[in-house]
């Protein structure tokens, strides 16, 4: 894995000197200054990994990836997510790496990611949640999953076991669920959100103080 990190650091250094301005509208290209910051974060993350501080290293790898969108940095994120026991977040990161890395990373690294993905996903469960409102917000227990939404459907990938989820949207009451999910389980749910009853304030609902998952994670990573 040290060789892997050396390779991605070299790639960042190369990009820092070869970051042209986009010629036409399209995905934003990171500036040399942003890539330089990502490189510094990656260097610090590697030092923290060498010092056996995976949680601190993970935070820097996540931020470096957010800045650069380099799939090789995402591979480091995924590897550390699995190392610290975040099965669902590791699974999501490996899946995203394999999708983004087509034509951009070596077959050897893709095979490594595929093996790691298989091992991490064994301990996860998936939910397809249909709601009655557009853009419902999903809150998960810290570091226990990732939620992505489109329209009235929210897809949730979580660590297997007993999981707490919360669905909310301004103007509606929060709906909280406690589910027991088996490893490898795939479940479809419907969760309807109600408007506050007449004479009762929306602020009266008890909203869990959990970490919010990223609406779309490159991560999060954000969620969460």
C-alpha cells in the first residue's frame, strides 16, 4: 500500500503542473492551488497512517479527495474506511472508485478494489425508501452508512445490525425508524412524512442528533 500512496502522490504532483482551464462548460477543473492543498493533505494523511492513526488519516484523505476528485485518493479513503470498521462507507467508496476509475487506473488497482469491495459489502444492508415528498433528508448514526436520493426515492447503504434512521423535511414532522438488518439484506420501505397537526408547532417534533449522510457522496464524504 505504500507504493500505492507514492503513486497517487506523484499523480497529484503531475496534475499541479498540468491543470488547464476548461475550454468549454463541463466539470470544474481543480486549480493548481487547490491541487497543492490536496497534495499537502495527502502527505499528512500518509504520515498519520504510518503513525497508526487511521481515523485522523481518514479525515485528511477525505478532504484531499473532495478537493482533487482524484480516484486514487478515493481508493485510500475506501481502504481506511474498511480498516476502521465502516463497512457501508467503505463499500460505497470502493463502488464509486470502480465507477470513476474506468480508463483512469490500472487493472491491478481495480482488481484490488473489487476484492476489498466484496469483503466489505458482506457486512452491509441496503434500503430503497420511497417517500411522499421530494428531497427528504436522511439522518443516520455517525459513520454507519451513506444515503443518496433522487426524486421520491432514497437509497440507503448501512452497516448490518440494529440501525436508527430519521427522515425529515422542513414543513413536515420527522419520522424515525429502528430497524434490524441482516448482512446482505435488501429491503424496500415506504416512509410518509406528515405535516404538523393543527395547533402543534413543527418544532415540537424530536429530531435525532445524528450525523447527516451526504445527499450525494463522491463520500461523507458526506455523508454523512
